[in-house]
């Protein structure tokens, strides 16, 4: 397996290492509850006031663990004999994951290794149970001895690109070994930050200049010119155009959907799986805030994010409706919509580059078939919502 840029720990003092290990453990525990994982990391790192070099190191470690989660859990299953790692205590589980990363993939001195072991054991004792902590001491040497040598071509890809065996098998079956490997390589590259410009408030050129002024590399999409891609760690919370609703985080492929649907000012549009609202605010922008958008989603929490986004964008023509989209024709009415956008729930496999832990949640065929059924039912609801001659994407 490859080594990250921030591989070496020697440069950090013990105090910094202590803070980093505690923050990392907390971030990993939180990331099981808070999505996206970036928010979990931000919250934990803030609590332990990580900054500078140690923050960059800890960030690299955090994402590295998430990327390799399934592989680490397989090893934890072997070490503990517990088939489902989620039956283990959460602090112990995440301490084991973190230990594998630090011991096997980062250069630690013996003194540092001892420190990591005692910090993690202490955390387990405080957060959970002395027995769990004792168990952790017992398996420490097993962690050191974990073997990551691949036994066949499939395993080689699993270890090199951090994906499940199912994922590799499925990819190879669909596109063959070579293309599968090229794809896997790509999803492990750090993606740029993709921003869509709100053309009611700014021009792409204006935003591009501001990004260049902050000394970041930026490139305008040729296929979707309202999209700009920024390299490096632009802090969006401090980026004025972001705070002012002049730009939103959105990929080229996401931005193109609303453009293709092409809603007009004054129309009635139903966004049938709308949260967290990236496409809804784009639709509102293309409609110049005139007409009506029913933004439907079944997930209340995600809908809160949609509401925040709509507020930041300043649109008043969006009506958020928390409900099952399949019931929308009964609630909103049949034959009322000029356009329907159905960004249906799916495996989200297209976003694995950005969400490193997601690859471990894409499972066997049964999950996929369930999505297919739901997607079909949502599409049927979409047709019923449409006026004659209306358009659904
Ligand atoms: C691909 S995401 C939508 C992303 C969104 N269009 C955007 O651009 O930000 C799919 C959404 O479908 C929602 N969903 C799942 N089942 C649903 C259902 N039965 N009715 C409505 N929404 C559903 C999920 O909560 C999720 O927010």
C-alpha cells in the first residue's frame, strides 16, 4: 500500500502527537455518526485545537483510514475473531483502525509507538471499559504483525486502491482488468474543489480572479462554463463569494442536470429527491427566482441542509416538502408541473472519489436491486406530476 505525503511523524513533538492521536480517535468515532465525514473531522480537530503541520498530518491519516476502512476491518476480524466489527465497542474498534494505520503505514520511532499505545489504551479505558483497554494491550503485537502482501490479482487491486473485493469483482466483470485499474487509480486521486457560480450574483470571470488573487490554481470547465475547479485547500468558510452565495459547491455533472432540464422563470417545477439542495438552488437561479419549486425529500436532516442552502442563496420561490416522493402526486397534485427533476437515490458510486468511506458501503446486488425498484416508483410519481408536454429529467 502506498505511503501518504505526511508519512513521517518524527518531526512532531510528543505533545503534538498526543493531541493528534486523541483528535483522530474522536474524529473516527464521530465519522460513524456524522456525515459527511469532513464535518466529523472538523469538529474533533477543533476540540483539540489542531493546526499547522500536525493538522495536515492528522488530516492525511484520517482520510487514509477512511479509505482503507474495509481492509482494516477485515484484519480486525481476523485479530479479534469477531465477525461483525460493529459488535465491538466503538472506541476499541476505532483505536484498532487507527493503530493499524499508524503502525503499518507511518514511520514511528519505538518511543512514539509506545506513546500511541498508551494514549489509545487510556482513551479506551476512559470512554468504555478497562477490559476493552486490556484487550487492546493484548492484541497490540498482532497489529504489528499484520501482513498486507496480496495473494492474487484481485487482492492486489484491493490493497493498492482500497476497495472491497466485491467492488473489484464487479468492475472487472463490467469493464475488464485494465479499465478497472485505471478507474480505481483515478478515484484515489485528490479531487479539486468544484464550484458553480451563481450567475445572478457574479460572473465566472469575477470569481476566477478572486481565486487567483488568493494564489490558488483554478480552471474553468469547458463543458459547463459556470463551473470552476480549484486545486489546493481553499477554506470555503473564509471565502467571501461562498459566504455571500455567489458560488456553491457542485460538480460539473451535477451542474449540468439543471441546465439540461432548462426550467423557465414562472414555471412550476418539482424536484423529487432534492436534498441537500445543490440542484434545487441551481433550478431557482435559472428561473430567476420566479415561479415555484417544490423541493421534495424524505430525509428530514438532509432537508435542513437544503433550507440553509436556499436561505444563503436568497430564493423565496422554493417550498421544501419533507415526504416520500412516491406520494407527491397525491400531495402536490397530478398534472401540475412543467418540469420534474428526479435525482433519484442510488448507490452514489459516482462520488467515491470525494467520499472515501463510501466505497465500503456499496454492497452486493440486493442493495442495488432495491434502489432500482424505488427509482422506478419515483419515476412513475414523476410522470403523474407532469403536465401534458412537460419534461422530466
Ligand atoms: C442523489 S440524492 C439527491 C441530491 C440532490 N438532488 C442535490 O443535488 O443536492 C438522493 C436523495 O433522495 C432522497 N430520497 C430517498 N428516498 C426517497 C423517497 N422515497 N422520496 C424522496 N426522496 C427520497 C434521499 O434522502 C437523498 O437526499
